[in-house]
C-alpha cells in the first residue's frame, strides 16, 4: 500500500471521510454492477445555477477521494428530470406567452422558446451539459424522458406496481389528510393532450402492470406503467431512481433532509440498498436569506466567473459544506487569495498535509503552481488607486514589483488582473467613499509623504519611533522600495503621531487614500503602486482632490 493511500485512509478531510463510508459498503469486494455509482440530480425547468455546480463539484471531490483509497471503478451520473411537467412559464425566455398552452406537458414536449433545440427540456439539458463540460467534470448524462421511454425504468416501475400498497403506505404517512384522498405515486401522461396528470387511481393492476384513472374531463383510461406512459411522483421517483441505477451515493441540500427516510424506504421496497447520502447546508445572501433562482439574490455562476476563476469557486465550495455559507460578492476576493495561499503551501507539504489541503481535492492531486505574484485583494486596491480601466495598466504596476513576470509566463496573474479591473469597476467603484483627514491624520500623512520622498527622512522616522518605544533596534538596511522597509516606515509614522490602537492609523489610510474601510498591507501596496505614485496620491488627498 502506498504512503498516500495510507494517509488517505485516515485523513480527516471531509471528502475522505465520506469516501470511507462508501468503501464500507463494499468491504467484501466490488458491487455486482462492477463500479461504485455517484449521482447528482437536476431539474431542467431553468438554467443551471450555483447549487448545481456545488453538487457536482463536491460529489466529484468525494469520487476522487474514493478512487484514492480503493481500486473499485467509479462512475458519476448526472440525471435530468426532464419528464417533469412544466408547472409555470419561466419569465426569462422569449415570447413566454406562447408557452402557456403547454403547461403541465413534460419539458421534453414543450417547444423550445429559443428555437435552437428539439424542446425546452432538450435546450436546458444542452445548457447543463455545456455548463458541466466547461468545468471539466467527468460524468454520464441520463435523461429521464429517455430512461422512462426506452424501457430502462420498466423493471422498477413493475416492481412499484407489485409493491404499490407498501410504497403508498410510506407516502401517505407523510401527507396531510386532504392530500391523501387523491394521492398516487403514479402520474399518467395523457395519451391525447400529453400533459402530466395529478389524478387518483381507480385501479392498479399487478397482472397487466396497468393503471386505470379518469382524466380531468371524466373519461376513463387504462395505461401500461411501462414505456414512458407514466412517471413517478418526485419523492417516489427519487427512491426508484436509486433502485433502478443502484446508486451508491448522492448529496443534496438541507431542504431535502426531512425526505431522506422516505427516499430510503422506497429504494429498499423496490429492491435495492439505500445509498449513502450527504446533506449540505444552504447558500445564503449577504442578509442571511436563502439564495433563490426566482428572486435572483446572492451570486450566480456567471457572476462569479466574471470576477474570478472557476478554481476559486471550487475552493469556496470545498469549505465547510455542512455550514450555511453567505454567498455574496465580498467573499470572492477572499476566496481567490485563500485558494492561492493553499496552492503555494501545497508543494512544501508532506502527504498528510497535502491530502488535507483543499487544492488536492479541487485538482484531483494534480496540483499546479500558483503564479499570483500579487494578491488579488492588492490588485483591487491597485485598480482603485490607479483608476485602471484595463489589465495592461495593471501590468505596468505589477512589473515594478515583479519585473520578470509577463502575461505569457504568468497566465493566472494575467487573468486575475483582468478580473480585478472588472470587479473594481462593477463592485467597488460605485460604492467608494473618500473622506477628508482629521487634523491628526493630516499631520501624519504629511510626514508619511515626506518620509517616502526621502530615504533619510524614512530612516529618521524609524529612529524616532524606536526612541519613543525605548528600543535600541538597529535601523533596517534594505532597498528603499522593499515592502518590509516601507511597512516599517508606515508603522513608524503611525506611532510617532500617537495612533492607539495603531489599527486606527491604517483605517485612516484606507478611508482617506483608497475610499475603503479596509485594505492591503500598506507597505506591500506602496511597493506595488510605486513610492513616487503613493506620494502623489497622498498629496492629492491632502489637497482635497479625492474626497
């Protein structure tokens, strides 16, 4: 056994903990089907969203962890419930009024309002697949319409007829009294209108595997449950799908958690062992409200990818999946910088530390080197101070700090520079608020500008600070543009002018010079932006040109 597998078998990283639970299912060997099946589900009534990404990304992390601790083959299935009836017309499609007549029809029988695919369901499935392919996920796609229609679901549907009373008993216990009177696990698809019907059953026949019911006009019909004539209600469908595919693992949001016992019981009634599951906490917006597709709060996939890389989003998804996460624009810079911190740490870590590092799970063990020579948060402040409108302007400053870096040698840095400009202009600039300095702050800024304009004045400030603190520290011997030296200068000026706590001095710098309440390590910012440019920025603030 390799050292990496030994460490993986005891790693406390949550994907390995989940992978070990799945491995226990097959302690005696591989399943009869020859592989372990991971599944994610998708309702194609709308476009893919952040939750879809989260489910597939996290499931992929667990699948990779399982592959590290076991030699049993694996498969990931993405199942689209495209036989579901269209309950309401989406508002974000062309000519929505034209879809009104197709309400309650399966999504694969609703015309595509975009005019590009065979149906609305096919259009949304294509969007989902393109979405998954963009992120490089490895998966097998299954359409419910094809699964039911081609007979792949027939054996389980027949079993549902044989066990109808048992499955109904599970469901009826979970329903209110008035719902029980008309409920059936089967939803027939009307032979003439094509609509999915929510009607009570008059008869469920185990001899012929048919159901008999009256439609909305009172006409009686008898249909076989096989061949795509009938679909299951969504809760029975969940358990039946697990049984039909022999699913070993599926994760879903906390809002499904109360239904887990129902899914499990139905799966077992229909002849298969219930899978392992993982319930994740929901995503919240900045006000603590649940993120909703209809209300549009929070951050969408497209919005995140406008301002940061897919890897930074994967990093955000990796963190504490069982804790509710506030997902708003302010979390993006932090996620980017933490992701690159983990990348830089990874290559100096031992096997145990690497397996606990989020980037191992994001990249499946094939972890790249970070080429971010400047933190993303620093780039945002640089864009702010320089009013940068393009990444070429940003590179002019980056090259002062890292003269050998180029867009070709540092593609990640180049991408981040573009993201920083976009993020600043869209999310920071509209909310920037500069203020005038107080008398104490003005005096300190005057002295800071003087210290930055002259190495001798800078050393004098550090010497004076040492005297005030009763220290006999040697004066730093460093390049005047070195960020550590510059940080010492800023620190010294704050001490000389009596800022207590010193944090108040740095807050003043951010609010007066950058129009923000917090910011980067200021010595690093000066080194990146330029000493002369920082002096000019201070003078503009003192002249009242910023506030």
